[in-house]
């Protein structure tokens, strides 16, 4: 029984570590999506790019930020390397996009 337990334990720990890494990366994706939407709303209200950038960076830290227009919408694109686990080791980049109607209140 002890030998089986000793052989199985590393595999179980590896699976748990991968699950924790996946949850962390998903959490980072959700935070970035919220920050992109917040930045788009800030720009759509007429605030400057500097203010929108500050709001995004306050929420998610140092990310690459891009803006564009899609018809009547102002969009904010964010990208950053994964911050934890195997995704960070292999260089996974997480992206998010949020749009808001220009001139919205």
C-alpha cells in the first residue's frame, strides 16, 4: 500500500498544480476582460487615453494596451504574458477585448 501511495502521489500533485495554474490563468483572463471593458467605457465617455490607461493599469498592472474603433464602438485590446504556472513558463499570452458605444453615458 505504501509503495503504491508513493508512486501515485507525484502524479496527483502534478495534476493539482496544473489545475491551480489553469484557474489562475482564467482569473487573469477575467480581470483583463473587465479592465478592457472599463477602459472602453472610459474612452466612450470622452475621457482621455491617459485616464483610460491609468484605470486599466490600476486594475491589472502592466499590460500592452491598444485602442481602435469598430463602427460606433470604441474598443480596448489588452495583452499580457500569463503570470503563473506552466502557461507562464511556456510563454502563453493572454488577450482581452472590451468595447463600448461611443458617446455613451
